[in-house]
C-alpha cells in the first residue's frame, strides 16, 4: 500500500508504510464501512497490514494483490488472498465494500477498473479509496519534502542523491526538483514512466463521477510516505516516519501545507 504492488525501489524491507498508516486509515474507514462481518475486498492489498486489521475487526476480507511476493506475505498473515489483477477477480455481487488503497492510480483502464469494482459490489455497496493528490503540490510542499529528506540524509538515516534515476543532476531548487521528479515531461524513459502514477487524484474523482457515482472527497496527508520511502534501514526508521507524518498532519491542519492525499467514498 504506498503503492499496492511490489516493493518500492528505495524502501527497506522492514519498513511497512501500510502498517504505520493503518490506525489513521481505520479511523477514516469506520464511519463509512458497513458493520462487521460485512464482506470487503481490498484491491492492491500489498503486504496485507490493512486487510489484517480489518479481519481483526471482524470483517470477512479478500485481499487482491497482483505481485506474487506481496501476495505471499499477505497470505502469511492468514488472509484470504487472490494473487491476480483486479480484472481477473471474478466475484460478482459478493462484497459490501471494495477498497482501493493507493492502487487505482496504477490501473491503466480507469473506467474499466471502476466498472469491474462496481460489479463486485452488492447493490448498496460502497467504493472507498485512499489516493494521492500530487496535483495539489506547491512550493511549500516541495520544501517540506526535500528539506526533510536532505536533513535526514545528513543525519545518516535516509538516502538521497544529487542525481535522478537516469543519472541526470537533480535541480537544487525544491520546486524545480518536484517538477523534475513528479511532473511528466513526455520524455521519460520506460523505467521512469513505470514509477509514475498513470492517473491523478483529480482524474480518479472525475472517472468516479462519470460512472454516475456520488463522491465525497476528504483531504488527507501524503508527503510523509515520500519521505519514508527514502529512510535507511535503521532501528529508528519507523519512529522517524511517524514523526514526519505527525508534522505533516499539523501543518495540513494549520493551512501551511496542501493536502497531498485524498480519502474518497463513492456510492451509487
């Protein structure tokens, strides 16, 4: 769940961002999910931390995860795991909620994915999504991200580089650096393109509404995940990630940072 699929190229194996974020996500989910033991499908379940928390709360959870290693890790938690792409999971009308946990932006056929998810739902079922909103970024967000990464790298607890993945120099200005790393230029290598989301949060909201759904859109934090992905494999990594998350939440609350995440609830 940073991204639902596979292992992030920078992320040490013992730092599970999903596990760190589970309490926040559960607090968002409780008011919008049906009562246990409702049947729930999580698409892009990653290592299964959120699915395990939902199962622990009494829900009947199916974790859909296309990456074999992540699916195996989720199965090791005792979860019901389907190692497949969403389009290959055939279970019409089975679920009272379908969750996309930072996974829908990776699925190329956005309208098709939404249509398939709706087919998995009962008539009164709900789609729930956690997504990024990188299109809301501004200079303050870029400074927060790169200042945090550079300070943590100087302290020896994070990795950073003066070059991008293609060996080109990184801009020194934070906002230019953000544009370089996150805004498609049309000249990306295949490797760069593979690491970029296919769809923005705005694209996803528009597609949900185009499908005739009523959508609520709650702003949430998202920058801390990008910092955490650079943390080195040290005993303090999880605590550092938690502190960055809490700092971002305070700055979102006081209006000094934009909301780089979205919590979406879509109903027929």
